[in-house]
């Protein structure tokens, strides 16, 4: 590790600590040449697969873009941000567990729908209406029927 102050290659680790989540290590280092101290962080580098859109183009996986999908569907819905974060984590873990270099955008959309279905029925219907390009009211009836939500008695 090069010293950020003098550029010397000879640095020593003085202290190492694992963070609370257990997914990174903080290392205090000291440069042998200039004797200055600095901190480095070590984390695992995970490569997300590229997303293949329906028209065949490819783009980098973008967690923020996925979050935006949830945000739009959940607009003015009483769903805590932690639920969205957890749903995003589920989707990312699912994608990583596949071990693929590419993933169809359709699979991402289906994953979002699964998470929204568990999270909030209204948001699920909102997302489905755009994602599946509903053309008339019957499409809404079909999705609502598939939800199998028991009606409240009056």
C-alpha cells in the first residue's frame, strides 16, 4: 500500500478492526519513510451482472435505478424506507447468487413485483400497470383477482 503523503511503498498495518456489520475491515497504517499515519478500508468487490434490456442493449446494474422503481410505486404509501432497503438487498442477493454475467431486465422487473406484492398491494398494482403496460380496466381486474385479497365486510 502506497503512502498517500509521500508515495513510499513501505507501510505497516498498526491496527485492524472489523466493522459492526462484518463486511469490511478498517486498517490503521503507518508509513516507514515519513512516519505519517492513515486509514484504509478493505471490502469485498462484487461484480453485478449487466442488465440486458428488451431491445438487446446492455447497461450496468444500477441499484439507484431499482430504488427509483420502488419509490415511484410506493409514492405516498405508508411503507418505511427500511422495507425498501431490505427488498433491494433481497434482489441484489438473488442476482449475485445466480452467478451470471448478464440478467434480463424482465427478471429484475419480476423481482421488483414479487417484493412489492409482499410489501404493499397498491404499489404492486401501480408497478404492474406500468411494467406490464395495462391497456384497459380488465387488466387491473386480472391483477387484483390474482392478488386474492379478501374483501372487507361492510
